[in-house]
C-alpha cells in the first residue's frame, strides 16, 4: 500500500484554510449575536420591576374630582437595570411621562432630537407628541417613571423636555425623594379609595415640587449652619447612593481625600472600613423594606444596589445573623 506524504507547504495551506473557516464562523456568530441584541426590545418584564396602572374608571374619577384633577397619576413604576428597554409611541398619548434615571444610561427622542440620559437626571415628555426612549445597550438605566395628567402639569413640566441634572451633594435629599415615591406607590397598592387617591395626589404634588424647586428643597436641609465634617458627608453620600454600587475610590473622591487616607479617618471615627459601613446601611434599608413593604427579595435587592439575590442573602445573614425571610417573619417591637 502506498502512502502519499504531505509536504510542509500542503500542511500549512490546509491549516490556513481551517483557520480562515474558523475565523469566518467566529465573525458570523458575532454578527448574529449583535443582530439579536439589536432586535431585542422590551417595554417591561424586567427582573425586580414594579408597576401599577390605574383602571380607566379610576382615572375618570380623578379627572372629575375637584382636588385630584389638579395633578394626578395614571401609571407608576420602577425598572431596575432595564436591559433592552425600548418604548416608542408614534401615536401620541394624553399623559405626560416622567422618567428619573437613578443609575446607568439611556436616551430619548422628542421633536426629531435625541437626548442622552445619565445617572441622576430626569426629563418629562409632554402629552400629545410622538416620542421614543430606551436604555443604553451596555449600561442600561435604572428608572423611576410616572405617567400623569392634570390642570397644573405645564407648571411642573416647564423646561423639563431637556434633561435636568440632580447631583448628589452635602444638602441633597435624594433618599428622601425616593421615600416619597415609595409612599405614593404603597398608597396606591393599598387600593383606590378616594382617601388613598387624594393622599397619593398630595404626595405627588410635593414630589414634583422637590424637583421643580430643587434649590428650595435643599435649602431646608441646610438650615443647620454647623460645619459638616468629612465623615458625616461621606455617610450622607452613601445614603444618597444606596441603590448603587460605590467603590472606595468614588466615595473618597467625593470627599476630596485619597482612598487610603479617607479609609484611616473613617475607620478611626466609626470603627468600620467605609465599604463595610456602606453594606450595613444597605442591609438597614433592606430591613425597612422587609418590615414596611410587600416587596419580594429580588425587588429589594435592586433597591439597595445588589443584583444577585444569593449574595444579598449571604450579606444579610452576615450582618443580621439570620436570613431575610426569617427576619421578615420575626415579631418586632
């Protein structure tokens, strides 16, 4: 039997053909993956999301009510890490759309102009105009959103068609504003009695006021003229960003110190490293949500900036000495 020898050149040529074939397959897979990524568009269904849509009959009651008709909510929700979020309305709706980006990035299109949205910015889309909006494909936004109507909407929506920034600072009250949102949501969750609806409208009026009159809202918190030290400022910054992941460098940079120097000062004052203290604040917030809301574990995770429910459970047990579910069932007071 005769065996034909393969020359070195033939071997190299065959290898080159195989490598070219492999490279083509890789490129095709990348293109296919990118195509699928571009095709995925979701208006809801995000892990940890919460949303309420008021029934049409209730909305009519609000429109007819002397008090509520001034400013009222028709839809309200929270979308954490909203991958592939996309919404386009070619047919205009009769509601204003408020979107507050807490983390990540997104965009919106209005009047043939496209705007980029980043963390700590909000905007209000006017009623009666086509629009579109969505999350950034690589760093999707976490948003609070509200659809609303009323006789005073133009007052609060004025100049908000362009992005408005709300930077955290020593006198910012972002966490207070989030609490107001949660109070509105929880009130509507309890039912649509007239008292609940009017209370939700009243809080919403205040909520929009904290944005429309931002400086006045912050000035109230700055009434105490005592000098705020760096540790108090750092803890305030942590609380204002409880829904986010902060690095030691980010906290230190906000205070104006090097990470190493800041860590030493913080440890001396509190007895804990900064990130350990930040995690304790997150678990403290989680306990409040477990005590006073009906949120599920995966929803609470996103509310304190932790996307992994298993990690959250381990951290909760480490700080509290028990699981989140056991804590929720435990009698308090």
